[in-house]
């Protein structure tokens, strides 16, 4: 084990981001992912990097030189690739069969586009349900990055001490999660879950990330105040935060994972002004944030940390905690002290999800008669794409982009068309008791009319 405390930075990339116009996806690749990779290439740095399969696909199609940079850094051991679903879905809000399928598809994409199949997984938005550890293991992952805040809030004494409460209408307690840190800061029995790997009852290894350090670093990247102070978060404050955690790590474990945040905040404002201030400002250029991310890495090294990756801290750990307490994490919660069920309760989810489910049920029913034909496989991938989280988020008074919803509607049309073709090629077109593509077409047209007549945030 390293004598220095290890520290993990993991930017994660989602090219299907809410309010990111598809026409600007190449811009994000060039202005967010490229400078991040160049920074790692040109310095003495090691990080983890997560991307959905669709993000890698877009890099390949629209910014191949950026993908080449990433692939080279993986080969050099400077970046550990972190896998996730091919489509950025809220796994807890979709059928498990789709979840496992898109996890495998995500791993396939990493192997296709970089030549490497990740062993560590990321769960988008850290939405939680008890079936997820088995799903990641079945899909081929060895380990999973977990949300520590959801885990800690499963302890009644921490929930009571912090006063944090869950509600399906609440999607974030992010700016209040420091209360968790205040409670556990002198309690090694809790700190050890942040500073050591765990192993789930099924054998899946786990490491935990928390907003208690990520949130100040995000505000530092943006050069912004927290709305409650005059001056932005300073590098000196980041330094003090790093130093504060070192004795905690020394007493309880070997590492800390302070940064698992959106890669799009490196080079752009991404969703910052929407999320924090309800302002219709999306993906504005923030080139200074690239240098600020470099300063975060440099500061961590300067005060005595060793940059590491999830797989490395697991391999080098002297202690791996047997952890069946993950079974107490509340079904339907998510990261930032919020809930996955908040995503399921937006007006967009309530309109789109029943149609997605009907089409998925059609795939399952037709497979029983036809096997898994190419058309049914295309339908499965299309309905999975229709479940993308960011065509359903955020809730009022903001909204996804019209183009996010449009892509989901196009996916539903494609999935329904593939089911119709499967029935025709299988010689059962007349057996509409199994599935009726013509009737479903009218359903899709109806929700298209409802959704496209709405006004969207920022229009």
C-alpha cells in the first residue's frame, strides 16, 4: 500500500445532457473532454474517467481525435476507464432487464472504441435499488463507485443528526450534505467506509464518493460563490479541505474519492446556472475551469496525496470491508441527497414512461414467439435509448430541452417500427393480440402532440 494517502478524481461524461443541443455535442468534446485529456497527457497525473457508451460513440463519430487522446491515455495507464450504461438512464426507474442489457452494451462500447473493457462501474445519478449490485456483477463489472451520502443517510442516527429528509418531489439536498461530514468527522466507524473499499454480499467490490468534498470543488471550478457569501471559493480553502481529511484517512483507511462530478464542468458551465440558480444558461464557455481543475490536482499532490484510480486503490488496499449495510440504503434515493423517484415523477416521465414500458413489453412478448431477431434487438436498443434520463429532467420551473424530448420520441417511433417489421418477417403480422404496432403508433403521435406543444425552459 502507498505510504501517501491516495486520492481519486473521476470526471464523468454524459453527451446526452439535458439542454445540451445535439448540434453542440462536438463542441463539448472539443472544449471539455479534449482539454481534460490534454491536461492529463501533459502533466504527472492519473485520474479515472467515466463515459456512457453513447458518449464514446459521439466522440468516435464527431471528434475522433479526442477519442484517440483518451485511448492513448488509457494505454499509458494515466486514465482508468469507468464503464456505465450505454444510455444515460436512471437505472432504478427502468426494468432490470433493460438495465443489465445497457450495462453490457456500455462495456461493449468501451471495448469497441478504446480496446479496453472497464472493470469498474458507475451508476448514473447514483439512483439506488437492491437489485443493482447483482446487475453490475452479471453485466461483467468487478467493482462499483457508490454514493456515500445515500449510504450514510441510511443510518438513523445520521439522518436524525443532519435533519435531512427524502421526498419524491425533492431532487437535491446538495448544499446541505456538509452536515453529514460534520457528524462523521471524528467517527472512524463511519469514516472507514469512505477510506477503504467494501465488498457487497455478492462479491462486488465498492468504493464510495461523497459531495462533502466535491461540492466546494465544483464551486471552485466555476469561480462562483455559493449564494451565501461575497467571495468565490478559493484555492486556499481547497488546500485546507485536503489537509483536514489527511488525519481522518490516516486513522481509518488509505484513500479518499473527493471528485466524481460532471466532466462537462471542465471547460464549460454545463448545467451549473440552471441547477444552482434556475437561470436559462447552458454550456457557456468556461475555459478558466480547465486550469482550475489542474490546480485541484496539483494542490492534492502538493499537500501529500498520491493520485490514484478506483481499481488501484482496491488492488492496494490492506482492508476491504464486508458490507451488507448497503441493503439498508433506501430504494429510490439518488446522489446529492435527492431521489431517483423525483425523476420518475416529472411530467415528462409520467407521459413517456408508460409508452416505453408498453414497447418493452412488446419486445419481451415477441421474443417468446420469434426468438431474439435483429429487428427485436434494434427495438430493444431503441426503447432503451428512449428511457434516457435527461429527456425527463429537470422538473418545473425548469425543463429538459425540446431536442432532448424529440430524440426520445424518435426512439419510440423507431422501436415501434422495428416491432412491426419483426412481426412481418416472422409471419405473425396479423397476431395483434401479441402487439399492435398500428395502435401504438397512435399512442406515440398523441404524446408527441402533447409534448411538442409545450413551452420549454429557455425558449
